[in-house]
């Protein structure tokens, strides 16, 4: 089996579908064309935490606008970029006329409200992972990005790590034959942030520098609690997507890419009793994909992808070869193990001791942010563009939907519906506070 082309028919069809669904939207591109050596006018939404790293990565461009709901963090960034306008409300930042592009590095529940507004203005967008908070938002963003034809990138910095590129090349050239199982594990949440906790009660004093109402944004009103901010938000359903939204977007990325995962999928998640407010302390999810048509009209075999988070443990025979925060691909001719930031290891080692891999055929990346900046200026490719990241995010977030509804779900991406458990469809989207809506 050899599937050497780096792009996917599944993604092409997904973008076409989402674009068709969006017909009639009042979208007008305002992006200006730049030369490769010109500098972009960039606004950065969220300048602390991961946003601080993103800001540093694009600092060689013209930083013309900064936004954060924490005035202390905002002031620190503004002191370094003295000509940039400072905002605590990104809706106001997105009205600034001289913008070419924005970086979105907020908690998950703000990703779509900020990104969709930027796209509809015709701005290039780099958005941190997970791309969205809900399945519906992922489809809408992929649809809008395709229509606007702007440069986009989801912040999966390891998408084109050399180890991941080599892994994809090995799988797509048949090094281990047909892959029928993938196992992926993370140590999150655990010591990284709490989950499985009850909603806080009582009223705490809001920190002086924090614009709490703006931090809530599209989420329902509630009293401030240190249980949410600054980083504990990831474990709360109203603000984050839990461990699967955080780490599966990294760790399942090469599976989605190399195996061309898509089409109808059956998803089963198990864990402790569901908490309506907070994600579980552990979750094990099984994604079952049927036969698919891949590159060069090749028929791809059915495959199961297993996800383990927190306290979840894989079977012993899998655990001995599955590296923490890594993946194990099981084919009919061998296995490949890889860790996050690692290199692929062919197994059994004795079988592959004289194996010579394929000549590299996937383009080398100049760096995740650099790739996006170049695309903004020249129209070149980005590996984790929203046409790729949208369908991928849809699949990943179904793990949480299956867990919360408490049963196996069967999802049809053509209709964007769970076909066997109608109650699950309400979890594919959400309500927004007035002024923060994300509408199709």
C-alpha cells in the first residue's frame, strides 16, 4: 500500500460541504495583498499564557493591537509594543481598520466568537487549539474560512514536527501495512488542572485587574471564582473542552492526517459518573471509522482509534509499547510507536532492523507561526488550516459528547447529526449571551 499524496479528498469534500452550507452569508474580504518582505498589521487577542508565546512568535510583524481581559497582562504587553492600541474587549479590537490578521489565544469558549468575527472581516486568523468549543462552531469556521479565502492556522505547533512528518510518510507508504488500530494516551488532566469537581458556591472578590464579565463573554453569567481563572477553566464544560480538547488535538493529529479519518463515525466514551459542570478525572474513548475512499481513489480499511486520558489505562499488551503522551499504530505488518515531540519507532525492532524508510516527500515546515505568516503574505500553504482543523476538531469533540450523553453515538458529518441518539444533538452546539452570538 502506498498513498504518497499529502492532502486528502476527505478534507476537500468537507470544505466544499461547509462552503455550500454557508451560501448567502454577508461576507466581504478586506485583506490587502503584501509582498513576502512586507510586515503584517497584527492584533493579538489574549497575551498571557499560551498567548504570550504566540505574541513572541509574531513579534517581527507590526503589532498594532493587543487585547486581554487581565489589565495587568495587557499592560505588560503594551509596555513592549508601545504603538499598539490596547483593548479589554476583542469585539472592539476587531473594529480597528488597519488590521491584516489576528491571533486568537483565549480560553476555548471565546475561540469561535473571536475567530468568526475576524474571518467575516476578511482577516487572516491564527487560532489556538482546540479550534472551537463545539462541533457546530468547527463546521461554521471551516465554512467561513473557505469562503473568505484567507490564511488560517490552528495552533497545533507540532503538526509539522519532523517526527510527525516521518510518521505520516511511513504510514502512507505502507511501512506497517493496513493500520486497523491506533492507541493514544495523555496524562492530562491530573496535576495539570482539576476535573470532576463540583461547581463552586459562594461569591469571591473579583481580582482588581480582571474584567470578569468580559472573561465570561458568551458563557452564562455567574459569580467570579478562583476555581475558573486563570487556567483552571479548561476542566469546566462552559469554558473548556477538557483533556481531549487540549491534548487529543495534538496527539491524534497524525492519526487523522495519515489515516485520512473521516466520514460517519461511531463514538463510545466511558469514565466516572458524568458531572454536568466539570469534565471527568478519566475518560476512555473509542472512535470507529468505516471503510473510506482516500487519495488516488484508494479504498482504506476500517479503523478504530482509542483515546486514554487522566487515570484511564490501556490494556497491558498495549501499555508496554504505548509511550505517555504518544501514539501506537498497529498495522497488519508491524507497529509504530511515537511520543509527542518524538520520532517514530518501528516495532518489533528486530523485524525492522534493516528497514529503509521512504524518501521524505512531505514539505519541510519553516515553523508553525512562520508558515502562517508566509501564507498571509503570499497565499502559500498552511498545514493546519481551518479546512483541515475544522473536520478534525469535529471528530475529537465527539468524545466529550458521547461521554456526556452516556451512550455510544453515531455521527454523520454529511448531515452534522447524531443519528441514533437525538438527545446528543443538543451538545453539538450551545447558547450564547446576547452580544456574543455565533450564528450561521
